[in-house]
C-alpha cells in the first residue's frame, strides 16, 4: 500500500450512493485510496443484504444495531460502539438491520 498523506475527511461533502438490498437499502459514502477503502454506511430500517460477502472488513457501529449472519449459521449483533474484524475469505457473512444502523467500514489489501 502506498503512503497516504494526512487527509481530512469532511463526510458532508462525500457523495451518497444508494444500494438496494434484498429488503431495504444501504447508503454508502466512500473514500478510496490505493489498497484502502473507507466508508460510512447507513442501513435503512428493515435492511437485509442481497449477497454473502467474502471480503475482509473492520466494521464499527456508530449508531443503531445490526446483525451479521455467518455462513456457519452463527449470528453476531453489534450495537453502538461495537466492532468486528474479519479477513478476506475467512467467514462468509451478510448483514441485516431491523431498526437501521450507521457504520464505519474499512477494508483493503491489508486484510488479505
């Protein structure tokens, strides 16, 4: 990964992009650096992901509550100030949220 200079992120100036889920939607604001992606992600009420994810992430719940279901059947619920870390291809997972959530998600080459 190349060096990243000190960068102030003003999230209010970052474009919001909506993605439909199996149910509900998520809104992403994304900053992309070489080998590193940083996102603010908002899950709508009754959100359910439309796919299983194999990608590694560092996920921090800023507000609300959501559940990540693992392919093993285990379900992990995160609430405000909870986080999880997973590397690429370590655990297939998908998320859902009944009442909505705001997340900070970081992923990149360092999680391979």
